[in-house]
């Protein structure tokens, strides 16, 4: 694959970008969107841009959404590019999701779980009817309840008390980092989780769905979904002790799956894990399904389906890489195509002088061309 | 309410005030600090990144979840106190004010007044915001009374 630089388009490019800027702004008789409006009123877009851009900053993500005219993959791309301009100060201590300030917490496996089911600001149970009144001003007071919330243990911990849930595993290793080392295989679970957390929601949703439809089925239950703020703590070397730098909103999903057991492990439940920036429940659930599917080999299950194929999933989950490779097809391939053109013309001539045998598919020339690419 | 307590149960006084300052509004910190002594900025304020980590399954091996923006600053007062700040986001003014407040709070003479005038009111505001969200969440807690009545 080759493409050559082509000069001469500078003015056209400038004019195209000027038109883009005008299109982005739209009718100047209508007030311009502020970043606070985007964050406040299009918060799920901001969440998705942060998740797939792998950069938590609500204001920057709102700017990216604005600059990209609401194109969320483009917005994530802008955030990924921006992060390369900044130095990294530190990594945080692992956030403690059991200490989350809960806004939503539900379980599909225990009705009366300790701490209760907290619905939070959910679309669940809405009728998905367009609310025509929302076309005008909306708003209203949210009911409040000042009864104290009780402790909300994580559902896997409840199952673990009976010994029916696999343990979380060792917590001592230094995790891999895709922003510093390219993806390599076999990819350990920490790297897989990082790739999934920044992976494309649509891709992971489709793969998760495929496992439910039988392509690597794992009989999942939504053991627990929780959403809320967690504190972020770092330990700067100049201080020598840990400090809070603020809070981030995250969504966590514990997908519970049956496991028949093996020679060394008794039958128990296993889990797929999802953790994403913002209120991104669909993404967290899809991530947990795909995380569990990719554990097939580790758990001695047969690897037959796309979602269980670690290389396939991880090489295609990143929509920034995907969009780069797909969209590069727009760049000039004039020389490349010229040689294809010559090839097809030659094959045509050969075909006209000596037709291929009956039932033959591609001619020999076409096969050679494919192999040569 | 127990869940809405500030995340400072096991923190030293300095960790606590740094946590409060990191979550504060720059205007509010400045207003509450009032007149400040002369100081020198030793580093920053500069924006950068913190890689946020999670744990596999919530309690297992760490993994890198994604980055967040943060701003850091270090200042020294003319009296020789050095203050540090790391705050989420890209607010350079907040980082500088937080570093200054951290320096001043280390002076045992000024500390009680600064805690009273700056840190406690800011902590109360943050607590009120958490309590408000917690109250909205609590109002959406499912009560299965209907199910019980049907069975009765």
C-alpha cells in the first residue's frame, strides 16, 4: 500500500476548513453553544468522548464534542491527540469502587440486597416516547429523601462469603499501559481491560450481544451495576504521602457468569468486569461481557467465537485506530491505483485471447495481483 | 448521612485540607484567604496527566483505566513555608491558590484561623453538594412494599 504526497490543494483545503467552521457555527442568529451547556445537557456525549478518548476532563470533552459537531469518534480522536501534549505527573492509586458515592446501584440477581436498589437518573422504565414538551423549556425539582443510605457491599463480595464467587485475584503486579507499550500478545487481563475501557462502545456492544446470541455464550447476569463518584488519589514523590486530587464519575459493571469448574477449581461463579469513565452503563455492561468472553482460554473453555478471540477483539476495539485506517483510504492512492488499472487491462487482454476454463473463478492474473498486495 | 461524609476518615490534617482545596472553587478559595503574604512560585502552575487506575473485578490486580487532567503548583512564602498542590482539571489559578493555602496552613500560628475561615466552610459546601446528590439517589431507592402487600 502506498500513497504519494500531492501538492496544489492548499487553497482548496483552507476554503474547505473555513466552510467547516461556518457549518459548525450554524445560523449566527441562534446563540452559540457554551461548553457548560454541552456538559450539562449533553452529558452522555461528553461521557462517551472521555471514555473512548481515554481522558477524563469534562470541559475538554465538551469542547471536543463542540469542535467535532457532535461526531463522538472525532471528539475522542481530538482528546487522544490533546493528551499527547501533556506530561504525565503520576498514576493514581486504584480507585476504590466499594467506596463510591452511589448515584445508581442495581442488581439483577438479588432483589433485597444490602443497601437496596437505587435507580438513579435512569432511562430504564421510561416509555421511549418522544417528549414533545422537551422541545421547549424543561426542568423541575427532583424529589429528595434524607433517610440515610446504608452501606452498599459489592455483590461479588456477597457471593464470595459463600465461596461461590471466584476471588478477585492478586493485586500486586504493575499493570501494562497501552499508551506506552504497543499491544502485544498474549495480552494480560489488565491490558485487555485498559483496551476495553477505551474501546468503541458500538463494537463492544455488538460483540457482547453476539455472546448472548450464542457466539461464545457465557450465561451472564448483571450481578451489579453501580455509578457514582470515586475519589482519585496520587502519591507525589515530593510529598511522600497520598493526596486526593478530586473525584471522577465512573460506571462499574459486575457481570456474573456460571462456571462448571475444572479439575482444580470447584463449580462457582466467574465474572466479567466493566469500568468506564462517566455514566456509560451500556458500555460498562458490554465491556464486562467481552472481558468474560476473552477469559475463555484461561477458564478452559473452547475458543470458537469472535468475542473470545483476544487478538480479534483487541485489534479492532479502538475506534481511533479503526477510523485512521478506514479513512486513510480517502488519501491519494493515484500511483497504486494506476498499477491496478494496468493489471486489469492486461488481464482483460489475456482473457480475450484465451478465456479461463469453465467453472473457473478468478483468473490467474487476479490471483497473482491479490497475492502481491 | 454516613455515606456522604467527606472522604477524610483516615487522613492527616494536611491530607484533609489538601483534599478540600483540590475540590474547591478558585474564587471561593481566594475570597476566603483574603490578603495573602508575598510568595514565590517554585513550580508551575502546570497542567499534566494522571493515569487513573482501577482494579480487576473491583478488588484485584490494578489496571490502567484512562488518564485525567491535573494541574500542579509549588509555592514558597517569604517566611520559608513550601506548599504543594495537585488538583484535578486544568484550573491553574486554583492550583496556585491551593499551593499557597497549603503553605500557609503549615504555619502552626495561622493554622487554626485558616482552618476555620478557609477549609471548614469549603468542606461544608462540598459536603452539602454530596448530601444533595445522595438525597436524590436515596429518593430513587426501590421499596418493595407493593410486592409484600400482594403476598399478604
